């Protein structure tokens, strides 16, 4: 199946309303019946303000970068982005053309 790889970048402690952004994104994805997503924490990184974020031994939850990723059809990606715009979520995103399936038959469920 052809579609898009949609990625969002945030910090692990950043909130939208009273929810962590990455948890909020998961909830919105489930609400839209999207096929799934994954959340990956980073060990280090920096954003457009050039502030460095790193893992610190004593911090349980800090400002580390977090990546939330989806493999979606074009229509699903458009629906998700429209919902985030409607909710006025400020988040950096990347959309990359993708081809995906499930082996061995390469049929997407």
C-alpha cells in the first residue's frame, strides 16, 4: 500500500491542555480509528531554539525529544493533520511518502 510516514516531534514533558502531547496524539489517533502509532524517546537532541536536551541520570521525566510516528493512507494523514489544526496543537511534523504492508502477503489490514 502506498501512503505516508507521518512523524511528530515534541518533548516528553510538554502538555496540550492537561495531557502530555504524545499521549494526547495517541488518544486522537485512536479516536480517528487510525491503524496504530509508535512513540520513541530520544537520548539527546535539540530543536529550533538550539537548546540541547539530554538524558540525565537523576531525572525520571524531563524535556527529552519524543518522536510519534504513523504509517497512514493519504486520507488518514489529512484527517489527523486537520484534527490537530482544529485543536490548535503546536507541534513540528514531517510527512514522507511511504510504501508499506504486512508480510508474507503484503496485504495491509
